[in-house]
């Protein structure tokens, strides 16, 4: 009789000799653990080597789906010649896969690692997949190297997961992965896209000195940290955040220490772009809310430098929403908004250099109003009245300094109104914005 598992895991073992356990036929590969005593381990090891050799001679594809590997089984020297190794649904006690070099693609989809899973210093030269795999014991991927794409989609880590100093050179996916204990990605390097979308970090998660490529995306949207109601966080320390994707929702579960912040977060840079495969459509209100929450956190932490930066980006997103809303209208419609003038006059109260140039420009406008009024009164003449010109020039700083009786007052109503608006409204308001921006700059 063929093995009872040949239907579930394919017919690759249908021609194997079987043992009858409790009236059910099992091949040596699928023999249950409680029956797989030491006397069968040697048989299992020898048969695995034969199976790999047969697969290499046949087509290079080695299928061992559902195999129940004995404690301490080693893959050293067995994984160099096939084109693909399928270990889907396999069960491992204490898996010793340390220092193994997998030259070709490997699938551990649905595999269960019941004891320690030692993948330290392993080298995957081709794609590898741990989709739906389950690590019951300690999972050690320290110093592992993934040369191409790696997939940990919906993988469950019930104990500690260690990826210290691991290197991911291809696209990496931890989508919907569940880390029930601590997870350590310290000094791990991601050289391409890294997707942690909807990953669940129930235990402490550390990304200390982790290297994320600035040229690719690292998605942390919809992550869950800790159990419901807990204060569990995901720590980022000494990390460049240029490529990280997160929103205000995930921000509550993130802690940043000594990180390098970009001028614009990835979420903002993705606005209007369709060439980011990890991104859906990003809306301006979403980015504005993220900057607002970052500003509030910076104020709480008394980091006024970042608070100013986030305030500027927040208001800029608000302005961009107005521009998009008015996209089908005249460009001059933007000039009717307070937000636009707030940006133009002082960079939202954060750019004193811009504020002082606008203030100097208003002084120039005031001089032009005075000069225009005097010209209207005297008209063009070859013999200018230098006394009135002198009084007008003297009145210029007097108006700016709010002197009650300046040396010259325009006669025409329009000129007098323009001078009063400029000297009594615009210049004082711009001076206040300059003081505000200067205060914010020194407050840093």
C-alpha cells in the first residue's frame, strides 16, 4: 500500500516502502514523530541522500513535501546540485541548517519547526519562501544571506526570532507575519524592497542600526505592535528613515532614537507617483495628518527643531490640497487663500530669511506709494521740487516707524489710502511674522 500522505503532499513517495502504524501505512519520510525512533533515523538519512541523488539525475527538482525530519538532521553537502528543493509542509524537530549553502530556489512553505531552527550563516543564492511556515522554537537567522527574493508571508514565530546581521539582497516580504515573542533585526541590511505590511509584533521588536536602502521602499503600514491595549513598541535606533513607509496610525507604536530623518518622508514623495509597487493611492490629508502627529510628538519630546520641520511640511500639505482643489481654476485663485500668503510671507512662520525679504519688499512698496503720490501732485517737470522730495524721503521711515505726524502726507485719497494700508496693516503684520519666524529659529 502507498503511504497515506502521498495524496496530501503529492505522489513523490508513493513507491516508497511503508510501515504500518496503528493500521495506517507510512513511508520512512512521513513516519510520525512518536514512531520515528533512533533506529529509523539512519534509514531516513540514507534514503534522503538517495532521493536527492535520484532527483538530480532525473530533472534536478527535489520534492520532499511533508517529510518528518528527525532531530539533528543536517543539510550540509546535500543542497548544491538540484535546481529546486521543495520542503513544503515538512516538520523539523531541531533543524540544523547552519552554514548550509542553497545554490538554487527552496520552498519551506507551510513547514513546521518544532524545536530550535538554526539558519545562522545560511546562504540562499536563489529565491527562498517560508510562506505560512511556523517556528515553534527559537528561530536563528543571524548572519544569514538572502541573495535573491525571500518571502515570509504569514509566517508565525512563536518564540524569539533573530535576524541579527542578516543580509537581504532581493525583495523581502514579511507581510502578515506574526512575531509572538521578541524579534531582533539589529544591523540587518535590506538592499531592496522590504515589506512588513500588516506584520504583527506581539513581542518587543528591535531595528537598531538596521540598514534600509534609500533607493527602495520599506513598508510598515498597518503593523500591529503588542496585544490590544498594551504599550508595546517597535524600536528604530540609528536608522535612516528615508525609505520607510508608515502613517499616523502606525506612528503610535513606533519609537525613534538617533534616527536620520529625510526632508520629506516617503509617504509624501509617493504622492502622485504610480511607480512604487508597494504603494496604493496616497492622499494629501493622510500625509498632513502624519506630519501633524510627528510635530506633536516632537513638541512632547521638546525637540523643537523637528517640531518646526514637521510644522512646515504639515502646512505645505494643506497648501497642496488647496492647489489641487483649485487645479481647474485660475492660478490666481490660490492668492485668495490665507494659507498661500502664510507660506509666501514667512514659510508658515518657519523661514525668517523669507520673512525679512518680504518685509523689505513692503518697505519698497511703501516708498513707491509715496513717490507715486508725490508725482501725481507735482506732475512731470524739468525742475523737481527738492524740498517735497526731501520731505517724502524723510516720511518714508517715519511711516514705517509709526510716527504720528510724518513730514509728508499724500494729498490724493488713493495715495493716502495705499500708504495707510501699507504702513498700518501690511508692514506691522509682516514684522510680526518675521519676529515669529525669528523666534522659532532661535528656539531651535
